[in-house]
C-alpha cells in the first residue's frame, strides 16, 4: 500500500501556479496610479473634499485591480 503525503495530494488537485502575472501590464497600471497620486498631491488643496476623496478612492481601486489582474501570483 502506497502512502500519499497530504502536500502531494493538494498539489495535484490545485495544479501549479504560475510564478508571475503580467509584469508589463502591472508596471503600466502602477505607473498610471503613481502619476494620478502625483497629480492629486499637486492639485489636492484646490479640489473640493468629496472630489479629492473620490479621486483617492479611484486610485486605490486602480492599484487593487492591477494587483488582482496582473500582479505577481503568490
């Protein structure tokens, strides 16, 4: 009777994950988010508070989307 280790069984069921996502798309999306943060920092004092908060939230969503869609696979 052969003994199957739990790590081997789980690895076979899930399959290997790719080590990398899409690095070019990830870099592009993060560069766009960084540019947006820079623009927000420069124009932030003259913006209305709801618009500034909405812009910051949109940039956070962009970073999260970049991580989910094209980021490194852990």
